[in-house]
C-alpha cells in the first residue's frame, strides 16, 4: 500500500534534485529521461515519494510531453509506479528484485571473470592496477561517492575484457535495483576498505591468471552487498514494498 508522500514543505525543490539537461547528451526526451533516472538511482527522489510533473517541467524548462515519455520509460524499468487517480511515485524497493538482480549479476560476472582470467593481457592488468591505485587514494580521502564511481568503472573494465560489447549493458540492467538500494549503505563504516580489499583479491587472481581464484574472489565480493542490504527490509520497512518481497 502506498505511504502518503512527504509533506511539500519538507521536500527539496525539483531544481535542487535534478541535474541540468546540459549534463547529458542525446535528444531532449533522452536527456529528460536521463536526469530523472539519475535522480531516482541516486536517491535524490526517495522510494515512495511522489513525482510532481509540473514541478519537474518547470525545473527543466520543458513541456509535459518529454516528462510523460520519460516517466513511461522509468515505469517500464520498474523505477516508478503510476497509480491512477493517485499520481506517479518512485518505486519502493523489493528484496525479491534485489536478490534476483544480484543473482543475475553474479552469473554474468562469474562467467566473465573466468574467461578474462584465461586471456587477460598485460595492458589490461595495468588498467586495473591504475584503477585500484585511484580507488585506494579515494578511500584514504574518505571520498565514498568517488570510490564507488571507480568501483563501477572497474567492473565495466572487467566485462569489457571479455570482448563482448553488449555484456556491460546487460549487467547494468540486471543490477539496476541493487545499485539503487546500494546508495543506502554507502556510509556503512568499514565497507569502503573492505570493498577495496575484495577488489585487490580479484586483481591478484587475475595477475596469477587463475580462473578458480578469480571466480571465488568475484563471488565473495558480490555476495557481500546483499548481506548488507537484507537488514534494511527490517530496519527501513517504509522503503520497501512488501507485496513484491519474498517472505
């Protein structure tokens, strides 16, 4: 059942939450979709919160048509719920969808890392080392958002090393709901250094060109996230949709 939206006087303005359209590329409709999607995935709009289309139109300086088209795309992705006579709401989390997304991502990345471990080049290893060097610097500075941006870049590199250009897009789609929920645990003490250590274990396995070790390192790394996310369903029930969650 939908919770009532946050009172308007407590809401940041749409202008404060939406990145400017100039930050994105493509047609007007594509840019409107991208800025709304970014705001939802970054939790600038919280799960269960109402999306007020007139405010979004005003903030972006666009008509209702590209906003309505963007909402339709976001609804197809499961990021918004359109309720007749009620409004458009940011979709609440579902542990069922999170577990399914984690399962699919693990299946993809485990298969990918085994292939990569068998064929990785010295140049590719150097790219990973450079990425991890920057990760370590960001972790030392306490820059969690910067660290996780490099985390995502590392995973994209690993998938690209398979030689299959569509794999990263498939993995990103599978990971969509997990990635949004992950924003809730970024401040967890100790998680950044633990993640860095897990990344270093993956690199070590690849340097040894050991598919079994690489597989084990990736499985351990990816499974930590769901371990951290599962207690949220109990601790923050307002963010979850019980109708979509497994008992």
